[in-house]
C-alpha cells in the first residue's frame, strides 16, 4: 500500500477477545489513508488473525509479532509505534472500538489546526460519558497544559503527530500506567493540542475478564508506574505551575482513586495504607504548592493517611471529600487560590460543562 497518513496500532494479547470489533471499527466508514498494525503479543499469529475476522483480509491491515513474555500493554504498543512511518499515530485497545468517522474527524481537525495531538472524546460502551480533559469554557484548539487541565486525560487516545514526537514511547514493562509518562510529555511539551469534544467517540469496553488494566491489585502494584513518572527528568524539569497541575491530578485521580477501588475494610491488604502514604508524600514533594488548590476535605484525607489513620477513618474522609458542594469540599487550602484552574469550584464547573457538551454529541 502507499504510505499512509495515519498508523493505527492495536495490541492483541488474547485471541479470545473482540479483536474483530476493535479492528473493524478502525476500518469501517474511514476515508483517511491509514494502516492498521495488529500486534500479536505473546499470542499465536494464526489465532489472532482468525480473531480479527474479516479485517484480516483488508489490504490496510498488517500483523506484527512480539514475543517478550512480559504481561504489559506497553510492549506491543511500542512495537507498533516502532514500525510506524505515517505522519500520525493512534493506539486502540483490543477491547475498545471507535465510532464511525472518528479517525476522519481527528485527521480533519489535525489538518485544520496544524495540531500535534488531537484528543478523542471518550465514552463507555454503556453510553456513560468520560469527561476529560476539563478544558476552559468551550475551548477545542490551542489548549494549554495547565489552564486547560490536560493532565486529567491519562491516555494518549486520538491522534499524535509522529514527526513531532518520533521517539515518544510508553514506559516499558508496566502492567498499568505505562502511558502516564507518555502523556505528561505530550501535554507539557508546548505542542499544538486540539480536542474533538463534539465528534465521534473512542468507546471503552470492559467486557474482557482478563483485561490487565482492570484486574484488582495491591496499591504497590497499582502504583508501580508512579516512581518512573516522578523520577523522570522531564517531570522534574517542569515549572512549578506545571508540577502543581500534574500533582493535583495524580492525587485526585490516582491516589484517591486507589481508595475508591477499595471501598470496604476487607479490600485493604498488607501494606496498602503505608504504600499510599509514601506515594502521597512523593507527589507532594514534587509540588508542595499543590496543597493551596486542593480542597480542605482533600487535605484532611491526605493528613489522615500520612498520619497513619485507620482504614475506617480513611474511608469516611474519602466519602466526605466527594460531597459537593459544601464549605470543606468547595474551598481550597488557600483562599487566594479560589479561582485557580485546579481549585475545586472552577474544576467542578469545567467537568460539568464538558459532560453536558459531550452528552449532546453522543
């Protein structure tokens, strides 16, 4: 085939999964000149080819093999990116799918805005909206990493200009979180970034029993990626405001998210609480000024975790921080930062606006 404009990569770990659904969603109703690389990861090539169904015979499809013995999605995605030659790349999970016309919409936006990254709109298969990133107003182009809170999007779903980021790869060996250092470089590299907030969505499925990113883990395992991100020279070199933006998201989404993943006392095992305390300390060390923009309720939870409170108290404080709005959840640690993009009220309003806009698009 001629040189494509977009190289799409699907990582296929298990031929029992819906590779046909994912692959055909990339190919159908797509006018963009693309190539789809299905990476057979520690799996039999013929079995993956059969699982791809009718997509296997499409001339735009090629199969690549990677047998590294590592149960990480980073490896096959990186393998596919290593073989990409197009202007743009896009990665798609083998469980997920694209709504018709998604790649065409992203390519049109990339051309119009001269964008280095086009962020996809996300939905769950149930129709529930995944409202990230919570950008300012109704902005969709020339986004700013801190003012538009891009760090709240944790996966590079959409289009990435390969020629702008030719060597950018996911963190090797990570069972989950391998894309966090990747997107941190995308958002904070002063690239031209657009958001297709009204277009066809990237649809997230969770119907695979063996999906690595959804499997229950200890907190130490769940946050294996965190030291790699925090110790990365790029992260350490970020300006103070950028580090605060990143830290606020890491605390709210990943560290507090780890508590949400363990809603009962019985769900906490081994050293989960001490590991969470250490992780919080490391993120706050990266950006001590993050305390200025977190809510009073957030800070109470952080202080309890770092003060070695018990699980029952942690769960109660975690529930309290989600009761919004009330003084402790709507007020930041520093009153002077009440209107800061990461402060509770501006952030909540941005999420609400985005949810409303994207719901109208679906």
